[in-house]
C-alpha cells in the first residue's frame, strides 16, 4: 500500500456549505437569512428572547436564597477514619488533626474546616482535633475510650 492509495471511508467527510456564493449554490444572495431584519445582520445574539413573550427564565418561580456567609465543611465519617487506621494510613497512637487527615488522603481539601459525623463503627482509641463534630460522633469516640475535641476558633466564627 502506498500513500496515494489511502482514502477515507465513503461518507466519512462532508463538504462544508459555502454560504453567499451565487445563485447556483442554493444559498446565494441572502445566504439563508431571509430578507432584512435584525437576524439578517451580523453580530446579533438574542439568547433567551422570545419575540416579546415573557421568557421562560422569567416565568419560572424563584425560591430560597444563597447564604453568602455559610460555612462549607469537608465531611468525614468515623467509619472511614477506622478503615484508614486498619489500612495503616493513619496512626491511631498519634493525635489526629486536620493536617494528618489531608496527609493520609482521607480528605482532599479542608475548605472551612473538617466536620466528623457518626457513621460506622470506631474500635480504636482516638485523639481527634477538628473544627466540627456531631454530638453522636463525640459520644461514639468517648465510648471507644478516646477524645474528640472541637477547636474554639471554629465555634467563634459560627
């Protein structure tokens, strides 16, 4: 086989439509834009305009609001922490901080802090210091013989 024998599959390529190239092309003179008017001119973009009818985005109801001061926490479940301890990615003997959770790969980014939730079982004795925690998570860690401390900086900010 030579380079001059190579060809694409039939129908794989299509010739582009050359607009405004004479009456023989089928799209000459006005180029498929009709006669006069705003849409026949260049540089016109009327997105969302429905010819004077109330646009859809204005007809739909608006509800609620976005709180610009809301804190977004990275959420971690206790069961996941235990899983990482069992996999030797987190050392249970050392205090577990937000930095150690990021370092282990359990949390990707801290955002406004890390919040611990009580989902899953905890068997190890843990010493955790984070920005937020649910009451049941604090209770579960205490039941396992450890301590879960919520930092005061986060409480003052809330």
